[in-house]
C-alpha cells in the first residue's frame, strides 16, 4: 500500500474518534513513518515488533507553576506503516483495525495509562 493510502486510513480513524476525546488530543501530532529506528525497537519494541509510539510528557506527569510552564517538545504519536502492514499481511480491513488499536493505545499513554505487561 502506498503511503498516501495508508495516511488516508489514519485520517479516517482520527476523524472517527468521539468528539470529547478528539478535542482533548487535538494538539498531539500524528505522523506515519515507514519503519521504526533500531533504537526505537530496542527501547519500545516487544520482540522486535513496534507498531507505534507516543513521545511526550503524559498529562499526569505535567506540572504547571502559576501561569508559566516548562518548555517541552510537542506530543507526538508515530505510526509505523511497515510493521502494521506486515502484521495484517496487507489486508486493508485488518490494517485499519490495527491502526485504530495502535492509536487508541498510544493516546492512552498521553493520558498516563501504562503499557500492559504480558
């Protein structure tokens, strides 16, 4: 699947988020990359498979002092097209479902929900 088609699926999944949730995560950038870096796989991957990741400071860990806050990098969710497509053997319905699951999981990181240990 070409990158443009994959990104269109990501857009549809984002558009389908419930309005109250979409409003709360509107400032998170969502980007698609072909593959995770080797370092990302080591740090975030499980058995070498990494479908996406959130980077930023989770809401519960943020501190605001008075009217100013400490400068920080913007929140970001990366989705990795290659691993998602391979996990679904190219099936578009599966790809859309896995994008949705991955986005929901990474949005959870933003709200401070830890990864489940299995």
